[in-house]
């Protein structure tokens, strides 16, 4: 599966159009719990709020708890070669790009599970 999106908002639109948004939320929560990182998403969260919460958590982990950030990337299984395409400007932009990587990987997990169940 090749997912061609340029930003997190586009990925949310793809998830909504494929009726996989709720499964995407559950997968992200599951991955964060497995990494022992609390992420409290409200029950009725919309796409933009979810992106903001993930971005803030990633930024916090990068700045304050880098070992936990690395563990989260390992748990989510973000491919290492994806990090080579991140443009390093400032930490906020990097957190935004990492958020997109997290959402892409979680969406792929959900899509495959939904397609081949």
C-alpha cells in the first residue's frame, strides 16, 4: 500500500473517506499505551484536535524525554528510512513531520487489518 499524502490533514480526510477514522484513533491510543506514554484523546475528537494533541505530545517527548520518544517510534514501527526525509528546521516542524509519520503508520496498520480480516 502506497499512501500519498503531504500532510496530516490529508491523511485524516483519507481515513474519514474510508470510514477508518475511529479505528485510527484506537490504534494510536493503543500504540501510545504500549509505549507507556499517556495520550488522552477525548471520545468525540475531531481530526484537527487529534493532530494537535499528537504533535504536542511528540514535541514534549522530543524536548524532555528523548528516550521515551525513541521507544514510541520503535513501538509504532515507523520505518527508519522515513526519518531520512525529515527536513530539520526547528523542533516544532520536526514534531509536525513526525506526527505525519505516526499517523501514516497507524493508518497502514488499520487499513491492512480492515482489508484482510
